[in-house]
C-alpha cells in the first residue's frame, strides 16, 4: 500500500498517477488511490481488473517493484510525503507487516512542455521489456529524478522487510509440548 500526502492537505488522487510494473505480465498497472478522512491518498499495488496475482516474496528474499509517478499541472506545488506499507493477504483480510520511513520530495510546476511518460523498465543488457500502457493525460515534471528513484527504493526495501517479517513469523511457530 502506498500513501501520499502534502503538508497543506490539498493533494488529491486526481492530481497524480502512479503505476507499478508487473514483471510476470510485462506491463504497467495503475495504482488506484482513495482519499482518506485525514486527507491522505492511499493506494494498493494490486489490479483487480486483470489477472495480476500479487507479489510473492520468497522467505528471506526480496522483490524489486519498479514504479513511475507523475503529477498533473493542477497538482499543488510543495513538499509531498510518501511511504509504503507491506500488508500480507490472508483471504479477504490482511495484516500490516511493515512500514517504510517517510520520504519527502518537492513537486514543482513544469518549466516547459510535459515530458513523455517513461517506457517499461529495461532489462540488464539494455533490452526493453514488453511495453505497457502509458500514464494517461498530460503530466507535470516532478523535478529531480532522484525523488522517484528514492520512492522506488523505499518500496523495494519495505517489501524485503515484509518478507523477512513473514518468514520470521513462520519459523518461530513451534508445536506445543506433548502431554505426559
């Protein structure tokens, strides 16, 4: 789950677009955000409209999830704070298993024409992966690319922490002692 909020609480889901890359399906999938009563924007890296199965994280392993984030020209300028939470699915419910640190970056108005949305991530060796659908609409420049890369790194780190927590919880379960 990703959370985006600004200090002025003016940022709304229609001000930005976040996609994550489904490596198995070779496509970008949108993250649908909802605004909470506390003016936070919360979205789940899931796509119920497709056959995306979710993320499987091996015990003691990690999964890198490429992200792309863009803001519309109507987005309020200023600092935005992002963080990511790992939730383990249990049927139709879930358990919160980890949270990243907050990552703050600035949204600045675009100086010129809107840039083209980034294509799919590149595989080692420079070959492009299968194309996914680009983010819709005209988007504003988010400024420093380091902010986007930092947010992606936070998401990947959190997924790794979640995997360790889940694996640790499974290995610490013990059978009750046998009755005498």
